[in-house]
C-alpha cells in the first residue's frame, strides 16, 4: 500500500453535501462522476495530498443506499493507493482477507478498484485503487 488515496463519505444529497464540504474545506469539489456499475454519483475534493469522495446512491440497490438505510450518512470506506492491484489482491487473499472482487473493476477517478469485506478489517470497508495509466492499456485488455 502506498498511501491513503481517499476517504469515501456516504451522503443523502450530493448537491447539498457539496455545499457543506465546500464550506468545511474552503474549496469546491474539482470533479463529479457517475459510476453506473456501482450505483453512485460521486464528487471529489482535494486538500493538500488528501482526497475526499462524497457518494450518493443513484438507485435503491446501490451499496450506498443500503449503507445509508442501515447506518445513516457517514464514512463509507477508506481507499488505499496501490501500484499493482492484482498483486495486492493476491497478497491480501493469502493473508486471509475476504476480497469482494477477485479481479479489479473500473471505478471513479480513473482508477481500477477492488474492495475488502469490512468484516475482514475491523468494520472498515477497504478499497484498493490503482491509477489507470493509458499506456498500460489494462482496462482495454480486460474489457472494463
Ligand atoms: N462499512 C462498514 N461496514 C459495512 C459497510 C461499510 N461501508 N457496508 C456494510 N457494512 C456492514 C453491514 O452493516 C453489516 O454489518 P452487520 O453484519 O454487523 O449488520 C455487514 O457489513 C454485512 O453487511 P451485509 O448486509 O451482509 O452486506 P451488504 O449487502 O450491506 O453489503 C458490502 C456490504 C460491503 C459487501 C457491499 O456494500 C459491497 O460490496 N461494497 C463494495 C462496493 C461499494 O461499496 N461500492 C460503492 C462505492 C463505489 C466507489 O467508491 O466508487
């Protein structure tokens, strides 16, 4: 793991939460993105080297809709940057962690992502993210 890439926060209303986090951080979000496969609309804030991702559900089956229904708004996941997500998935499996994805999938912010079940990591949903570098052509090769 290289560093904490971002903290994900589940929110009811992305527009309202964008205003709240702009007031909190003193800077507006720098991008928004819909990730249809995950059922989320996201916005990203940057403060120094740190990023915060706000996540709102776009359908009732979204993991974020289920999370909010059960626990209310709040910290949803912690994401770690990795250089080689496939190697990291194998390493974590061999350490006994429960991976929610056997293979990486395409996530927001130009990343390949994979999740660990929160029961594996003391109640925290952990995301692995690897920056997609076009020359590696990984996403294309894997048809993501
Ligand atoms: N953080 C911590 N615990 C969580 C959690 C979260 N984000 N989401 C669920 N849980 C807990 C549940 O509360 C439940 O706890 P209890 O057994 O104590 O009640 C437990 O995990 C299992 O929950 P579940 O009902 O069996 O499973 P869910 O249907 O809620 O699914 C999870 C949970 C993590 C497997 C599912 O949300 C998932 O696959 N997440 C990965 C994908 C994702 O979150 N995508 C959205 C973000 C995408 C992005 O970042 O772009």
